[in-house]
């Protein structure tokens, strides 16, 4: 499924807090330069801050770590709420979210006309439409009450963002910066808030606004670590992982204890496929800033290496140390995802229930619960749940999952409903590219099964040229397969499963490719492994795996 909200670095020796430093040098015009319009509260974020390093469709809990249980698990819980791995709190989706999704649905036009349009032009139109909607609704958040604390000067620290209503926090920052346009710390915090808003709402049109705010902060105070860490988070959100690594390293040279930079560095390394380096980076992060954000990264790197037992142990310790509802929701969702990946759907549902008890609007938990319900056979609940998720945040992962559930159900009109979801993926990726996001992996994964297969292969090759992770290896293998190039696909399918990562979809893909190349024995092994691991990993993929395995068994 789907790193995080705010920096909470320790106070410097001079008594200033690196998360909330303010200084000066510019004019009020800078407010408009970062995306605000004529004094209105242009940003319409409606959910509390969460996890900003979301990458490749993975859940917020996903992030690399080290071999061995982190030394500080169970301690430092008070640090994590303002840290780089906290989960979003509650926040109403409201009329603004509904209009935002409606714009995408109109652009998709039921799925049938969208594919004939020029996507780049539509991306620009979508970006304008969504941003325009934000301008029209910008004042709405001013009447909300949130838990974010505003300082006496009116500014917010990144830690404040993690604990409150994101839309209200952005409004407070905008008002403060109109009065204090030379406050470089608040410009950096505003940039981070825009990154969060883009991630939570599935609206990449926020990323250029984030970039302008962070640039303004650096113009006021060159090389301030908060803005550099924000640029790292923005680069990661745009899937520019080499850039994320560069900016994180620059931030850490200025402040080795910047939590966001430490965590984004780990995320970038894991997404580049540099797993040994990621493990070392997680050790460093644990030495300097132990807490929930680091513990979840430890867990993920263990999962990538097939060490599920340690991953589970680390996450349970992290959950025991969690104190805020946002941290409980975040870590419980990570445990749910881990359990679901291992086919333990009952345990996954229990963890998602705990996450939603802490935050009943936490989208990753709602999505995970729907997937687990589908895998458990409760298709009606799964469809309803995913419909609620995509109504609030139309991201590629849940859109494809919902489309496949419609296809699998096969009721009257379900095929058209499925096509609408797949068309919305095209709409989202077009918008993402307009916002500076590299959406090639999303394109490759969705288009291979539900779109233009040649485009899937183009995108997968482009992504593989940028980074060599297990996810990009699997995407390229599958894109080659659907284009009839199985001999080329097989080495990539093997590479995707080489780390020991227990992923049923990867095993399914490898088995199908092996069958196509004539290796029936290996195909039987890996198709059976996929279904033994997680028999409900995908409504359509699991059905394909069962059919292929039955054919193999029948012809033995």
C-alpha cells in the first residue's frame, strides 16, 4: 500500500528549535508566490497531516530499516507524534473533496472517451480545475476548529501540523506569512503542509505550490535544514528518489538530527533498490532519532528481506510505544498490511479495526480493511469501503482494486463501472505529471492489465532505467509479459523475488511468465506459492493463478 509529516529535531545549543526557526528577508508578495491568491485561504485541505513520503502506492507504514530490533523500540514515544512517520488524524472530506473528485470523474467521462484525449493537455486542465476549486473554497477552512496549536505570532511548527487539522493549519500559516513574510521557518512548514495535502487528497497540483514555498524559505535563509528536508520530502513524493537523497544529505549536513531528512533518506534508498544502504541509514536514524517513524522503517526492510517475524516484532513494539491516536492508527495499519501480505486476513482485519478505532477516517486503514474484506469473501463490504476511499482520494491503487472488484462481481453495469475506475487512473496520472510527479510506475502497473500495453512497457522501461527496486523489476517483468516478450521478462521476475520479499502478486507474475517460457515445474511452484501465501491477493490475479495451477495439475 502506501515517510511523513514533520520534523521534530532536538533544540540546538543556542536554545532555538530547528523545527520552528524563523528569520527574515523578503516581502509580502511572497505569499502569493507560494500559491495563495489575493489574501484568500487558497488551500482547502480537510484532513490532518500524515505521512509525506508516500511512494509507489505503498502504505505509510512502509519504509526500510535495519537488521535487528531497533534499540529504542518502546521508548521516545513522545517524539513520534511530531515526527516523520505519524499518521493523519481525522478530518472531514467535505464539499471541497467531493468537488475535487467530481472534476476528475468528469474528466474521465465514464472511462470510454478519456483514452482518446490528449492526456498532457487534460492534465493541465485538471490542474487548473482543481486549483481553481481550491481558490473558490479557500475560505471554508477558516471556520473550522482544529487541534493545531498556533503560536503567539500565528505561525505553526511542523510538529503542530502533525497534531491538527491540515486545512486549518495551512490557513493559519497563510495568515501568518501575510503578516510576517520573512519567516523562513514558516515558509518551509507551509511547503511541507502542501506536500501533505497533495498526498492525503490525491491532488498532485499542490506540489508546485510546495516547491514555491520551499524555494522562498531557502531564498530567505539558504541551506536551512527544514526547507532542505522539505525539498527531500517533495522530491520523494514526486518519485524523484535521487533528488530526495541529495536534498536529505544536504539537510543532514546542516543538522544531523533532522528527523524528516533521516527518514526520507531511508525511503529514497529503499526505492532506489539500495537495500543494504537503506539498512545502514535506518541504523543511523535509530541512533539519532529513535521513534515510531524509524521503527516502521526497520520493519519494512525486514519484510523486504523475507524476515516477517522480526518485522512483526518491531511493529508490535512500535505500537506499544505509540501514544497519540495518529501514531496508533499509523502503526496498526502497518501491522494490518503485514498480516494481509502473509494471507492472515483475520489478523489484518483486527489491526485495521484498531487503527480505525483510533482514527475512523484514516484512509490507508479504510483501504486495507476493504482489501482484507475482499480477500475474506465479504465482497459487498469491500466494494462499499473502496467506493468511500476513492470518493475522498482517487489514487491509482484503490481505483484499480475497486475496478477489479467490479469486474470480478460481474453484475449489470459492473464492466462500465470498472472502466470508469481505470479511466480515473489515467486522469490521476495525467494530473500527477502536470504536478511534476514521475508517474511511470503507476502507469506501468495499471496499464499492463487495464490499459495500453505498449505504454505500460514504455513506462516500465523508463522507471527501470531510473531505479532498480523489487517493485520496478516486477513491473517491467509483467509489462514485458503482456507484450509477449516472456524470455526477456523472466530475469526481471526472478530479480523481483530474489530478496526473499513475500509478495503473492510477484510470485503470481513469476509463475505465469515461467509457464509462458515452458518451465512448467517452476511455474507450478510459484503459482502454488502465491496462492498458499495469500489466496486473496487480487480478485483477478488470484483467479488467474488458480486457473493456471489447475491446468498444470490436470496435465501432470
